[in-house]
């Protein structure tokens, strides 16, 4: 009989890697607030289309950040 479920205790440290996670397997509701940091966001990954109206205010921008 094949294994269909493995609980957290059955996984060794570092046994689940990015290569083993299918695209789309992790969705926004499963990501804890504050867990995605600036260092984890790829360059040019945040576009104007992804930023909500009013989400960025002048005090949040560095000098020369808008060209």
C-alpha cells in the first residue's frame, strides 16, 4: 500500500527543498504575514500593476526613486 500522507514528524530536517515543491503548490493564504522580506523579492518583481492604489506614499520612497 503506497503512502499517501506524511505528517510533519515524519519529515527530516531540510528534507523538503524548493526543487521538490510543484509550481503553484503554495498559495498566498499559506504564507505567514511578514515572511516575505525585501531580500526574498527578485529585482523588478514588483510592478506598477501589482501595487494597489494608495499603497505607496511619498515618505516611503527614497530620493530619486521615481524617474
